[in-house]
């Protein structure tokens, strides 16, 4: 059985992993800076945050499917490098826009562009992992890839809250841009075998052809191929359905919980940072434990157990914050929530890596991104709108109950589906 130290000894994976720690650190600063920016403009507002989140999600639906097709044609490593550099440059424009332009319109455009470029980066990152590590190390590699996000959350979220309070939203954007450039350098240091990626000359030829007839016919055909693969077997359908359910729950609570915490604890970013750190610590610990012992557990059962326990913990978290205002108890519950939730993503990604063919890997992940972000977008907008009329605590409690029921029901349904001939 592969161990963490074994996979970290592999130079290419260590570079990819380290680069993403740097990038994710900046993303947390970006996240807090955006929250601070919204507060500076409109105060405590679920709809204000929803506008920013909308611009972050729409590129998944518009750019995502096409990004997957081109990632399968382009050099994945250079796609990541160029994406990071471009994102860093555009992020630098956000504080400049806030200084020289009186309206938020240019900032909204920049946010849309940055997250459009992110579609290419994330798809390439997911697709390149099996080119870097062997099949028997995919589970441990996915665990460490998830750990990248957790380490960033643990180390950077509290610091990000203080930074935004100290230097303002603009300072967070400057630091975020720098992390993109550092991430690009780390990716550039990766050395792949020649047969694991396309040659640059071939990429230019393919890209030229793609800008012609393939934009109208071939690209659309390959997007459909990726979507079709997601319903090609029971296992793939179940992973897709579970991912849809997960992102529905995340979307339902993502904006509401931010404003709920701000109003309940009377803090814009500092307490959010502490709670994010606690959640990140739980996610990190869960990834470590599951990465070490996960091969002995049925992945579907692990996923739905995480759904059920996650829903229960969201209910408890909401009630405790609402009734007692105890930050200490909320921190404990956030950590436990992270602990039980982290195996969901690790298991889902590992299952897809194990069964999908290499030649359409990029478009499969991008098609899945479209499906799950539709779920995220719909439920985020729905709960953000409802929060203007009913209490945010009620929305969170109902969302938690629904999530727990779906998890418990999923255990039963999955067992029946997988036992049918």
C-alpha cells in the first residue's frame, strides 16, 4: 500500500502539490478580499455575495465544456502554466479598477474572466494527475491533492481575515496575483515523459484546425461525448449523482452561511477565517486518515456516510451559533464537519480516475463540472433569494436535514442499483 512519504518522494507530484499549496493560499486571500469588497459596497447582503458567486460559476457552464475538449488536445502542463500567469495578471487589475473606476462593473468583468481561465487550469490539473503518478498511487495522490486545499485553508484563512482587515480588500488581491506567478513557476519545473503529453508543434497544428470547423462541429461532438460517458455505466452515473447532490448542498449554504456568521458574530472576515481554519483542519485530517486506510472501505458507503453526518452537523452548527453564539463550539463542529466530508471528494475523483479512458479524461471532468455547478448555481441563487424573506438559520437547518436524508436514502438506493444485473 502506498504511503504519503512514497508519493511525496516523486519529484513531479511534489512540485504539482507544492504549487497548488501556494496557489490555494492566494485563493483564500482572494476569497476574503471579495467578501470584504462586497461588504464595503453593500454591507451584509446575501444578494451582494450571490452576484460575485454567480460570476464565478457561470464560466463553468459556458467555458467548462469547451475547456475540456481543448485540454485533451493541448499540452496539459503548459495549459496550467499559461492559465496561472494570465489569472495573476487579471487579478492585479481588480485593485486598480477599485482605485480608478467608480463602478463595480469592471471588477465583475475581471472576475468573470479570471474564473473562465480557471476552467482550463482546473480541468488540466485533474487530467494531468494520472500522467504524473502510477495507477496504484492514484488514491493516495488524490488524497494529497485534496490536502493541498486543506493546508491552504488551515494556514491562510485566519491570516487572510486579518490581512483584509489590516490592508483592506486591495492588498489581498495583490498577494493573490503573486501566488499565481509562483504556482506557474512550480508547474514549469515538472518534467513529464514525452509520450505522456502532446508535442508543442502538434499542438499548434491541432489548435489551428480547432479554430476552424471543429469549433462548430468537432468541439460540440466531443462535448456531447463527455456528457454521454457520464451516463455510460451505473458506477459513473452514481458518482455523477453524488457529485450533483454534494454541490447542491454546498450551493444552498455557501452564501447564506457567510452572512449568517457575519450577522451572528458581528464580524466581516476575522471569525470567518477562524471557522474556515477549523473546517480546513478537519478536511486535512480526514484526507490523511482516508488516504491511509481508505482502500479497505467501500467508496460508495464512505461517500453517503459523509453526506448523512455532514447534514446533521450543519443543523447542529446553525442552532448553536443562533442560540448560544459560541464561537468555540462552532469551531469544534466545523472541524468535525470537515473530517467527515473530505472522503467524499477523494472517493469520487479516485473512482473516476480508475474507470475513465485517458483520451477523453479532460472533457469528462469538464462535463462533470458543468453538471455539478448547475446544481451549485441553482441552489445558491434560490437560498440567497429566500434569505431576504426568511431567517438564514432556518435555511441552514432545512438544508442540513435534507442533506442527511439524502445521504441515508442514498445508501439504500446505491445498494440496490449495484446488486442489479
